[in-house]
């Protein structure tokens, strides 16, 4: 048997039979459902030679085979072992009788709130798992900015993608803070769990800000820096920066950002509103001619004055990116 593949996995096969030393070939094609499970196998005449109906977690409800129509690819298109009846996903084996994995998720330490044996967020009609590891790609609807789907791209780092109505990727991005990505995953999987949608700063994250504009952001940064420069003519640049960096000052850039529950994509990185403000602070300090160290120290002082806290590593990462315009 020779398998036929496209970009979305197996689409059919070529069966080879031998009459002495003479081979003969016959083709069969797979008809799948929205999860990738093979429901029907048809030959070149359009005749159904294999039919499978599944329970929610992949066990057979009914199965029919005619002649050589038997097919080893079953639930979500994965190979089912004939001796154990387990499905092999790549990272581990799955038991459709139990609806559970037979070993721990290799990425389970990243998500302690979920059972390492759970399949498809316990909702297998909606979700599928391509390789047996935690889902790491968040797909955002281009039209709404909301999470459209969560899939496993086989990578450990959580990434994001903007997809259009044809499910084509129009933009990819990373997350400045992985906690924002986890909050997005939770908001999609369990939207009624309000606490689960909050990031580490306690802000509910609901999607990507479609109204955010990088050009408008740069304008706001320059306006804040211009205010400091104007006030520096009457005194110290450092004192003017400290004044405008306080809450509601012209360099307190968070107040210029709309939709605080939506992430802002800046140069292919998604930031929550506080980190986007840190990014803008770093950019503004660069415009004003401060060193990067001065930008970080200034932010730490202002963070302590405003909130009695110091910047986290993710805050400093955003400042670094903004200062270096990356």
C-alpha cells in the first residue's frame, strides 16, 4: 500500500496486488470530517469500500468494510494499531475506549491546571490534537480579532496567527508574555470562567485589538517626547521626564491605548496594554536621547512610585524592544 498525501495529511492510497511478477494497482480516496477522522473510503468508481462511525472520543460506533477496503487510518486520521487498538499520534499513544492518553503530555509542566492525560480539552467534538502535545498555535479571526481556533503546531513556544475567512494565514506573531497567550486559550476554552481569562496583571484578555495602529502609537510617543523637550527649555530634561512619566503624564503612554482587554501587535509581537505602554516608554526614552540603562532605571523608579512594584522581566523586555524599535 502506498499512501497519498497533501498538505493536510493522508488523502488516499494506492493498493498493489501481484499476479506472479505482474503488479496491478487500485486507488482509494479518503472522505474526512471536520476533525480529520476518515469516515468513508471510496474507490475510483465512487463505491464506498469502507465506512466508519465514531463515538465522541474516537471509539467505533459502527464500521463497514467491503473487499480490500479495510483502512488502518481512523480517528482524526491517525493510524490505529490492530493488536492494541491504540492510536499513534507521534508524541504518545491514545486509547479511544478511555478517551485518554496513555502517557503524560510532554508539555504538561507548562499548563498545571490541565490533566496531562486529557484529550481535546475534554471536548473532542470541537478540538483535535495533531501530535499529542499541548496546543501551541492560537488562530485569530481577521474579521473580529477574536480567537477562532487553537491548534498544535508541534512547537513548545506558543505563537499566534491571523487567519482570514478561507483559513489562510495572513500574519504570524509571538507573545511578549506567555501568560497573555494562556489567558487567550482559557477565554476560548472556558469563556464563562472570568478569572481564568485574566493575565498575571489581573487583566482579562479577550483577543487582538483590531483598532490598534502602529503609526498612531508612534505619533503618541513623539507627542510625549515633544512635551518633555518643551518643558526642558525651562529646566531639567530629567525632571521633565519624571513629571510626564507619572500617572496621567504625557509619557504615561498606557492612557493613550484603547481596548485594554485586547492585545496590541507591534512588529509581530503581541503585547497587553501595560506592556505596550512599556514598549512606548522605551521608544520615547530613545527619542529623548537617554541610554537604555537610564530608560530601565527610570521605568523602575516610576513603577515603584505609581504602584509600589518593580518592573517584571516581561516589562523590561517590552522596554528593550521599544527602545531598540524592534
